[in-house]
């Protein structure tokens, strides 16, 4: 990494307002620790195996959730005009994080996190008092179709970029859509 300059660009397609937190350009310097505040984008060098480097990206808790694109720009050190750009074809999904204390959806109790986030089967309650009963339910949050379906609903909600980083506004918008 000594003879080349690297940067990572992350972009939320369809939300093209850099000042709204929908784009991040991070310079890779070879540092192996995050040195910025947790509410700022940062990148650190993790490992290198031959020609392959592994980088870790710190994502602020308030960025818009949804699909992001990633590009890595490589240029000889000191020459900003000559570059190779590698675009990741796979989608990157940025989500809320119940494990992060700074995130709006943080859940302190590990047992509750396991129950409400990681458990993909459970019960839903139907009916009204006094005949309410529990029904076995497969939540399926880890099924391949669920994340793209959620992003589709999110895009149809037409939220502003800064609203897409707010769990309450997203919940209200999607609830409104499915209640129609």
C-alpha cells in the first residue's frame, strides 16, 4: 500500500445529496484503528494477505438506511488524475444496529436482543380480550427476499435522506403504507 493512494467511496443511490449524509469518501492511510468520533465515517486497515487488503468501515449511526454502492479508487501517490476504480457490484445494505449504544434502536439487554432481533420464529398474538391467543409464526427476517422487500417499501415511502436515518419516521411511514 506504500506506493499507491486508496480511497473508498460509498454512495446511497437515489439520495444524491452529500450534505445529507448520502455519500462518504474515505482516504485509506494504513492506520489500524478508528481515530474519529463514532458519529463520523472512518476506515481502518485490518489485514493484508498478498494483494488482498481487508478494510473495516465505521458507519455513523445516523446515516440513511437502505442500499449503498461501494467503489474503491486507487491512484499512484501524488497523482490524482490517474486512477483505477473498482466498483462492487453487490449491494451493501446499511441497517439500524441494536448492538450499538449510539444507535436509536439500541437494546441493552442481550437476552431481549436475541429474542427480538435474532430469533426468527416465535408467536404473534391475535384476537382481542378475552379470546386473544398466540399463534406460531416464522418471522423470516433472514430469508433472501426479506431485505430487498423492506428496501422496496422504504423507497416507496419517499422519505427524505435525513428521515431515513430515523427509526421512528421509517416505522411510521411503512406503517402508513401497509395500512392503506
